[in-house]
C-alpha cells in the first residue's frame, strides 16, 4: 500500500513540475511562428494578404490559450493537445504561404 501511494506522489510531482516547461514550450512555439512570419514579410515571401490571414489565426490561438489558462489556472492535457494541434496546423500554413511563390 505504501509503495503504491509513493508511486502516485512521485507521478503527481513529476506532472506538476513539467507543467511550466510545457507551457514554456507553447510560448516558444508561438514566438517561433511570429519570427517566421516576420521573416516572410522581410524577405518578401509573404504577401500582405497572406500575412494578415496568418496573423489573424495566430491571434485566435493566443486568445484560446489565454481563455484556457483563465478557466482553470493552467492548461489541461486536453487543452495542451488542442493548442499543439492548432500550432502544428499554423506552422504548416506558414510554410505553405512562404513557399507558394506569390510574394516574389
């Protein structure tokens, strides 16, 4: 019985200690996407219309993250999964828009 309780405590401690790191990863990804958009503007691979569309989607993701954080004080595993999925889609959109040869 004691061993099972110890395992639960250790598992909980590891989960709680990794939460700030996971939140930081989402923030790093968002910053990286913003940098990629800025690069596309600077080197001319993104048109103003493409940029506006990407920035609008970035804002929606940021709003969702802020709402999720307000609702429970942090991100649940489900919310984190959803945000990562949205960031994956946005990353792909940025790649496609930067490589569609419309800006150059």
